[in-house]
């Protein structure tokens, strides 16, 4: 498992946060228990199985919802 912190464009409402979180939790390879989005900082923190899913695929899923990814850090 890898951990990622993804900086998003500024989130404008709590429903934006819920929309992103719901979409990410549907992806195969995301640890649903560790996926957290901070409305105040516009950051997503999650763990993912890099054999099932890449950080680029996660970023793409967020972008398809209409949100810009500023930067991702994977550890």
C-alpha cells in the first residue's frame, strides 16, 4: 500500500468534498477506511494499492468530477 496526499483546487462547499470522497471510495484499490478529505485545506489523504490503481488514475477520477489537482505526494 502507498499513501498519498493530493492538494486540490479550493473546495467551495462540503458537498464537493462528499462528492469526491464518494467517487474515490468506489475505485478498486482505494482503502476506504483511510480516505479522508479536509474541506479547510482542500487536501485528500488516502492509501491505495499501487498494483490495482495508479496515482494518475486517482487524479483522473478527481478531474472527471470537475476539480483540479494541484499536486500529489506519494509515499
